[in-house]
């Protein structure tokens, strides 16, 4: 998996964090430490202002592989953001046990 030109600085995150399925992204968040989530968040946050307009140029059902990888990175960022910004924990404290939720494929 590679990223589009101009996003080379994020390549080091691709192997571990470009995850296509929503349920797999959720499992990754829950299995990660807050430090790992914070590091990913810190890497992606300043790049989101470039990622969003780049992806908006394309139809979601016709993404090239590089753009698909970038989308997966952005979706993982959105999975991580509440844990970092709000909960300060990989899971939702005082919420339902994560295993009670079943994320269905789209």
C-alpha cells in the first residue's frame, strides 16, 4: 500500500493503521494503548486539512489504491480522535462493554 504524492510523511503509519473494515478499525483502537493512539492522532491531525480536499476530488466508489489507503488512514484517525480528545482512553469509560457491540459490514 502506498499513499498519493504529497503524503509521503505518513507512509510509516500505513502498514499498521490503514485498515479498511470498520470493525477492524474498532478492534485496533481497543487493542492500542493511549500512547499509541495519541502518536497516530498527532501525526494525522496536522495533515487532515490536506487529506480532506485531496479525497474530495474523487468518487468514493472509484478510488485509486493510493487514495483508498489515504481514506483508510483518515477513517482510522476518526476512530482514534474521540479516544484521544474526549475519553483519554482507548475504550469508552463507563460505557457498554465493547464486546456487546457488533459492527455490521456496510
